[in-house]
C-alpha cells in the first residue's frame, strides 16, 4: 500500500514526523506493508499534516491528522476523498506547483526534464523568443519582463556568464519559494538550466536564506544529482536587504551585503563583474512549463500585462491559509473571502497587506482590486512576491506604520541616507503622533519624509517603506488622530 505525507517545514511544525511514526506503527500492527513517500506540501496548510493513502477506491486524503488519528485512516474514517478533487485544488491552475505534494522531491522527475529537452530542440534564440512572448515577469516583486532581462545577458559578450537564483525569501506572509524548493527542487534547477542555455551561462548559484534549513538540504541534495548545469547552493546570513539583487551579488562575492548603484546593470556587469541573470525562485520555476506548453498557452492565462499564474500565499488571520496558484485576475476580495474563507477568528477583516513588509495596506473597500501588477500600482500598492497577510479589526494601524519604519531601520544596509536616517526619524515622528504631540504638523512631516525616502533611496527597501506607512495613514487616518 502506498502513502504520501508531507515533510514541508509547515507540516513538520504541525507534527508530520510524529504522524509518520505513528502511521508506520499502526500499519505494522495490521500487517500492512506501507510504502510511505515523504513529499512536499499540496499547499492546504490548514489540513496539515495531510496524508494521502492509495486504496481500492483510489487515493484518499486525511487531515489534519494527529498521531491518535492514524489508526482510523486504514478504516477510511473521515476521508476527504482524492485531494485533487478538493474544491480548493480544483479552482487552481497549477503550473509551478503541479508536482509539489505528489512526487518525491529527493528524486529527479520520472518523466525527465521535458522543458529543458524542448529548449535544446528550439535553440537559444528561440528560447529567448518564447520567454519574451510568454509575458513572464519577474515574480520576486519588481515584475520586470524576464525574457528582456535574459536577452540582455545573452547579447553581452563575455567568456563567463552566470545564472543566480534569489531564494532569499524574506517577506512576511510569503513561503512559496520555500515550498517549491522543499517540494520540487528539480523544477527550479531545470528552469535555471534553461536560462543558462538561452544566455550562454555555464555556472549557476542558488542563494538561500539561512532560516530555511529544510529547503537548503533539499536543494543541496538535488543539485548533487542534477547533471545539466553546474549549480552551487550558497547560504545567506539572514540580511533582508540581500534580497535586493545587487546586495545579493555583493554577498555572493564574500563582501558585506550592500546595494550597488545602477547602472551598470547585472546583465552587463554582475557577479564577479560578469554578465549575470538574477531571477527569483518562482520566475525560474515558471520557465519549464512555458517551454513544455508553449508561450501562447502561458500568455493566454492572466490579465492585461500580468500573464501566466501566480502562487498566492494566504497568511495571518485567515481560515484557509496556504498556497493557491491561479492565473492573474481574481480580485483581492475573492482571494481573501472566497478562497481564504475570511478570518479564522471570525472577526471582521480590517486590512490586508499584500507584498510583504513593504507592501501597502488595503481596506475592504478596495477588495474589488484585481490581483494584477498594474491594478495594484494604480491604487498605490505592490504585488511583491504574492503574499497576502490578513488583519482583523483588532489591528492598530498606526503601530503597523511605525513597524514599517522600525523594520527598515533594522534591515537597512546603511549605504544611503534616506533609508538609513529617514527610517529612524520616521519612528520618532510616528511616536510623537501616537503621543498626541503637534499631530497635524507631524502628520505633514511624516508625509514629507515618505516622499523623500521614496524619491531618494538607493533601493526598494527605503523606497517602498512609504507604501505601508502612507496606506495606513490614508485608509486608517482615525488611528493617527487625524
């Protein structure tokens, strides 16, 4: 009898290893030879630990499980049916996470690397053309067209070029990179190999944050088995600013993680001064499906200039927290209230923050906003890495604004004055507002400071901190005494 149980970090935190041990003991008592595969997560975190068991009725899912529940699994007690038929799964368009939760992440895929095979059949120029036509944009937050970036590197003349994967996922409420690396690491490596083939790069690096030990282990294991490109796994030291591409390059070179001035761009002068493509995990992991299914298929998904799928991550006070991969275009309200099921606490939603700690806070009055790069930008918001954090009506929005400034002060690399000094002054201004000191004057000063940080910061850390601060001020002014 075959079974699948996640070893994703979230599943482990919820007791998956104890469930696995109890399951094997229960099977042995019943004389059942159980072939248990530890997989990645399907993304339905509220059902973890989630077990899938192959029975005479097909695959049956059970969850959330505790060790006390496992004996009843063999009697079919509280079965959820085939997880593929679950409404939460049926509504998704799974391209990046198609195999996650269904296969063994420690072994190369049984069907081989179909996307890489087709890429080699097409040739480098045609691969670049396919990626451009697909409309794929960088999923790390900036949303820059991936194919244009790749072509810039391909056109650069150099004996050595590099492919660098930014896996320094540091935004609050985001976990898609971690889930992919733990659940399907070979997909990421395949995407990087396709990028290397298209641009002429022969060496790759995956830069993973140190807080992801399970992802690091999975990627190291996979890289050792991968034969199609020389890819090295590097571990970051936990600096948030090293999620910015040039600071990441500095760290890879063994230097202090500080932002570089641009130009030159990394595609011309990147790692060790050589042409370098830097994309995040989800960007590279999207490419095999584009190669396998074609650019037209991928471009046929989505809305406006936001093409393909986005793995949306739902966190905070939400009933159905987890990862939901869908084509761009669902509204924020559909994602929070329909897909997410509203709050887990039962309290009203007051705000959601989209795009990590630098993302704007949206009230329910803006829940008609389509999940799309341009639609969010039009309302002074960011999609970022696709993380949505739900806050109920107990949240103090002025404190959230202060936290944004505090976060920036702690994580600033210190290279530019607007970020290094402005964030500290920002905390002080918010503190004065909270104490009721010259509120109107300090509110005006806070807005002026945000304008300065947005216009003058060297990178997005200082430049994007105004988004959460100003959105809190604009939509929840009563919390600031205005």
